[in-house]
């Protein structure tokens, strides 16, 4: 069996894709220059913004993958596997006139704490700065959105073949309280979910109230 190169995802034509690690969809001039340089150097045919606010480089020759990572100087994102995959975020109060809370700061904290953590199934997080929910908190395994008094936290959303709207777990939380609640929730899910059980199925099986009792602060 042939193994894929480090951080590479095999494509249908035998080439590979890579997804460099970024946080909350944020980029800067240095990252953009590096990306442009490797795209030109290795003649990468497809550069794609993903639904998870990341950049995928697609159509890479297998022998180029390791050197490409060296040139980028970036780590692979946890784009596949049973783990915390992505933390999406809108601009929040940084720029948006509708923002109520700092979604970028919260998403950065959650990414720093949980990105890549191994879980019973893939786990996606969406953080929005206001109830308009541009980062689709209601459709993620764990989501939060800002209101004037703090963040509301929702769980069990899913946009797959059988869509599920998340359920409200807590309201009016500070940023630190959201991180702490997320830690308790993810630990509880990790310890009690069946292998392959997405969060929405976990919520359906145990019930929202049992989960709320288990993860509330003591």
C-alpha cells in the first residue's frame, strides 16, 4: 500500500492536495507571498478557497510535496480524519458594523486549544460576531454567536445530507466562559460518544438537558 506524503491528500488523478494551517481564515502579506511563490515554482494548477476558510493547493506531484512544505514553512491543517477540523469566523467587531462580540479573538482561542484534537468523529466549529451568523454557528458541531450581553453557544448543527439546526446550550457568556464550556463539552463528547458518532447524533441520543447538566460549571 502506497502512503501519501506528509500532510497530503490523494486526488482522483493520482496527484495530491495540501491545506496549510491558518487560523480563522486570516492571512497576511508574508503568507500570501509564500503561497504565490510555491504555486509558481511547482506549477500548481488549482488554488482553492475551501468552505472552511482555508486555502487548498491541488494537483501537486507526489515528489514535490515535501519540498513544497519546506518552502512554505507552514504546518498542515487537520483537514481530514476524526478530529477538530476547522474553526470558522466572521470579522466580528474588528470591522463589521453589525458585530456584537469579538469573533476572531474567540475563534483564535478555540483553534489554539482544540485544533487537531482526536475525537470520535470530525468536529467543526463556527464563530459569528452577531446573530446574523455569517460563520454558520447553527450548522456546526459547536457554534457561538455574539449578542449585546455576550456569546450564545449552540451544539449539534450539521449541513450534511440530513441537515440539522443546532440547539441552544448557553447564553450571555464571556469569551473565557465559552472556551471553558467548549473544553468541558469536547471532553464529555470524547469520553461518551460512540466511534463515528457526530455531535448531532450524540445530542439526539443523550438529549440536550443531560449534556447541559454534564458540562455546566460546578
